[in-house]
C-alpha cells in the first residue's frame, strides 16, 4: 500500500467517528420531531444518549476494521466501499438489537436505532465519497499512482489495458510494456533497477504456466504485487470437499456452493429482495406504462422465452422496441424475425458468428425505450420472474433462445444455476457494452464457483451504484 493510501485510511478513522457521532445526534432530534406520528414513551435525555453513543462508536470502528474499511487501496471502486459500509453498519444494528433484548435502557427508543442505521449509512457514505473524490483528484494529478509493468503478447493484449492507460481513476501508471519471451526476467530486472515499480501484470491469458511461475517468483523476490489475467479454465476453481469412505479419503469436487442450504438461503434472499423491490418500484409502473403507450403502439409489457436453469421460461420486461419489430408471434412475428436476422451482420459482439446480438443505435428501440434501457427501468417486471422462481436477483444474464442455442452445449455449466437480473457480467457491460463472449463466460464461471450471500450483496451494491452514480458508457446500445 502506498503512503498516500495509508494516509487516507488513517484520515478516514476520525472522519468516520465524526460522521457516526453527528448521525447519532441527528437521529435523536429526528425522533423527537416525529412525536406527532409516533409518541415518545420515555423522557428523552440527550446527555444520556450521547454517552451511550460514545460507547457504541468504538465498537462500530472495530466492525469497520474487520470489514476492511481501513485497508483500502486508492484503486478501489467506491461501490465496493459502499457495500462494506452497508454490511458493517447493518451488523452493528443487529448487535444493538441484541443488546437491547437484554437491556432495554440501552438506547431507550427502538425507532432511534432504526433511524440511526439509515442516517449513519448516509453520513458515512457521503463522507467517504468526498474522501474518495479527493483521492481521485490526486490520482489524476499523478499522486498516489501504482507503477505497473505489463507483460504480454504483442498480438494478445487485453482491452482492459487501454482503459488503464487512459483513465487514472484505476490508479495505475504503466511504466513499461514488454513481451513474454525467454528474456522477460532479464528485462524486468533492468526496468526494476532503473525505476522501482510496485506491481506486475501478466496480461496474456494464453501464456504457459511456467512463465506465470517465473513471474510470480520474481514478484516475490522483489516484494511486488503479481496480477495475471486467467484463461477460461483457470477461473474454474471448484470447491473441494474431503469425504471419508471406509477410512479412505476421497476428494469431492462441487460444482457450486449453491447446493443444499446454499440454494435455500439464496431463494429466501431472492424472495425478500424481490418483494421489497416491487414495493419500492411500484410507483414507476403507471408512469412507465403511460410513457410507453404515448410513444408507440402496442403492449406495455414484452414477454418472450429465455434460456433458464432447468427449463426455458417466459421472461417479462417493459417493451422498449416498436411492437412490429419485437420478436414473437404476439408482436412483430415473421417481419421482426427477418429484421433481427439482418441485424446480425452489424453485431457488435462477434459479428454474424457471435453468440449474442448487440446493436449500436438499434433502430428497433423506441425513444422511451432508450431511456428505459439506460436507466434499467425496463427490467423492473423481472422481479416477478424472481418471485416465480424462474430467475434470481443475482446470476448470469438471461439470453434469447436462438442465442442460447449457439452456445448451450459448449457452456452448459452456465445453466447449472438460475439466470439473474444483476450479475458480474451485467456490471461489466455498463462500462464495456460490447463485452466479449469469453469474458462474460469467465465472469459467470467465477460467480458459480464462488457464490456467497456476501458476494450477492456486493454485486447488488455495485449494480445500484453504477446505475445511479456510476459513469455511463456514451455508446448507445
């Protein structure tokens, strides 16, 4: 970790203390001003409340520390920091509720605790966001950048590198790019003698294993951070389970943690979040429906088959295309299908032979449809798919049947879990609309093998951050 990053992590401690303190005091006064709706059944005492607050703040800081909030790099995404803050303050809320169960004099009002949870998240997130903006401004001026050396093939450089070169927000300064050949270690040593760099990136997914081993050994000797882009097989690190049969150890390779209790927990998680999401988004239904009707003729909702987990299912969303150009017998029928087949020639994701169809400035999309797609509001009806059990809140993207038929047999593993509204590949496509097919498979494979409730929470937090606060790609897809 660079010195500038350490300084920002140290500064974040008094910033968090201040944010939590003022959030607590504000919660106290918000509660007093709600007496007309929720009468106060106790004698409010600010001094006693502040003393209890000062007692709980150090515990919150410890929880923040365990959540990794004081060990953050400048290259982090704020969405990751937001998810950690949300989880840490929620854990603190549960702890206070637990203490309240045994001692009801600790924070006399349960409503204050609930208000404090929300206000604390707002205050801490805003304060951290300001710190992050200051840190990003310094990065743009070249302060706090990580010096990076890239090793890769001249003809196989990952497109991610272009973003690192052009955007200092990633926190890197590429000091050298060299080929992965027999002289790679000698070149690296020469570069290191001239300019001490902190990180090494092996950017050729097809590089042989022995090269990665050599580069890793070099990094360990020099105390560098070693990064590498895995190929599609490297990401398939299945979960191992050791069994004993008649005294003989047997290694069992699990496809995904989403088996047994994992699937039960995820389903409960899905139902709860889908219900909350439908309640929160219900006011948009009428407004969107009216906008769609005023903009073009046809149905408000678009229903079509999609490739699913065990069986294909009917997928729902708000209609974003002209009805006569929407595929399906109830919509454009043969005419729409012909237009779709013609558009494959303009496919931004692999041309005519690509697995998925992605069209820039798609002529089938209506004016309202473009807005709905950019804001992701067209996907609101998919919460019904989640309640029905066809989809999950988080998972691989659900694709059109004729697209699925192009790769289902080769990548059948992607269908071993339910498709999701949100996911790693969906996040990637916000800033990288023409995400290559192999990259999407890698991201989905990683999710299948590394699922956890915490991972789902992070993906959801990142998704909402990118949708509402993140930088959008200017390409119109």
